[in-house]
């Protein structure tokens, strides 16, 4: 196993165990099966385990496994505060101490504000006393390091990084999402500030592992054949991330012993700067093959931004493309994240057709026309209902 260091010199395995996708049996998690997979990962050198308050039954299952196996002191627990449910100062303690009870531990090694979307979301928490609360918990040793997980654009991510002295951060990042959400811009900015970056969705929920278009899959297969390699699409996806020195740990939602074994073996071969120029071109070719299934050829360069009417144009197109390359659910989730989960809505329906964006688009996309199509596809009954409910729940 390869290791990279956090902000304080502690070693973190380059492969982390994302626990959200444990196998379920009946109405709950198959704890016995999960325990076997966790022990196999620990024996192979994995020391970072990621969960969250919001993952149903997950923290409690981990707590049982850690207590049963006696490995708590060998590993790092990362879990997340449901900050979107925090409405008053007492909620910080209420959620956190419940998490400690579930995990059967007296401290959390890496504690995240879950699903942050911009600097304003942190300012809301700060107004409720989050900064002082974190300071107290860190001083008491109950929280070792404080960070956040993020869904949103690169500009807001960089602003959020600057809003507090964070110990680490967690972003969605992979070779297909190089310029989506925080993307390469955010990853490199965090690295420039010395902030470790934990990667989630490195394989787009399995899309880059076992759901590639045939043309994209064949590109990897041809390269393997030409170079006598046996790399799976999953390993290709992980290697792209591990090649970057700014990436500290890559989470994988492993739910089989085979997957644990394959990913740990791939992590043994991981190192920054190992990709060749030919392999860089291969990734570019694979992305083009995947994007051939896309509706809009947006690269996420953000030259069209800012929109004077507050439309998140790259975010909208990313979700619109997901509708055809992945699934309706993935598209709606992405679109809600980048438009509704904000105080000021950034939906395609804000567009008045001024055309300013099209003057700056290097891809010469008919942005106004494509936004109208995206609005028709993405802003259906479910989205409209969420648009009314979410501001009430989160008191925007």
C-alpha cells in the first residue's frame, strides 16, 4: 500500500474505504460480510474509512465491526455532520455525540461538514457557532481534524477553502469530471494551500468501472493488449487520480473481497507521475468516446460565467449530459445540487436569452437553445416540488 501525508504528517493510505455501499441483507447492512471486507482491507494496509450520519445504519455497523475486531486504534474514522440539518447551536453536539455512540468511539479522526455547496453555507454554520464548537472539540481531542465534503462549482469551492482554516477537504473528481464541480481547478488550489484532498466518486458510482460505452471500453482493451497489461477500467480510473500529487486519498465503495483485493493491488502500484504521454492521450480518447453519448459538448471551462441572471451554465449542462450518459436519478441529483441547494437559485429557468454567454464560449455552443432543452428535461415535477420544499427545510 502506498501512503500520503495529511497536513500534520500522519500517513493516510492512498486507497480509502468508502463505506456507503456496504451490502444489505433484508432491512439492514450485512455486518458479517462487511467485517470480512474491512479486515481484508486493513490487512492490505488501508487505514482510512469514510462514513456519514446520513448513511442509514452505516455508522452503527462500523461501530460494531470496530469493536468486534479490535481494530479501532489501527485505522482512521472519517464521518460527517449533517450540517444541512443544523438549525440551532445545540444541534452540533446533538448530532456529533450521537455519531460517537453509533461508532462506539471517543473521537473522530477526520470530521467533515457534509455536502457543503458554497462559502455561504459555511457562514450560516459559523453564525450558529460552528467555528468555536470545532475549536472546543479539537482541543478536547474528540475531533482530530476538521474538513468538508463538497458539491458545487470550482469558484465557490475555492472561496469556501479560503473561508476557514480547514485541515482537509473531500470532492468528487475523476477523469470524466476533470472540469466539473470543484474539478482539477479545485484540487490544485487545495494542494497549493497545503490542504489534503480526499476523492469521492472516483469511478462515477461504477460508471467508469463497468458501465463504459463499448467504444470507450475497447480503447482500454486495445491498449492493454498492445502493452501486455491486464488493467481493469476501474484501475485505469484510480491510476488517473493517484498520478496527481495533490490527491491524498481515493475512496472506493468496496463491497466484495474481490474488489478489495483488486483495488489494494492497484494501490500498491500507485505513484504520482507514473502516467506516460501515451496514456494521457488514451484518457483523452476515452473521454471523447464517452462524450460522444453526451448532448452538449461543454468542457466546463466556465468562460461563459458569471451569468448576469445567475444561471449555473456548466452545472446545468453537466446534469443534462448525465441524463443520457448515466441515469435520470443521477441527473436530477446533480442538477438539484447545483441549482436548488443554494440560497439564490441558479437554474436554467433563470435564463432570459440575453446571449452574453455565447460570445465567450470557445466551443461555440448555442447555449440559449441548449439551456431551454435542459430545462425541459431537468425541471420536471420532482424538481419543481424539491424547489419549493428545500428552501423551507433549510430556511434559505
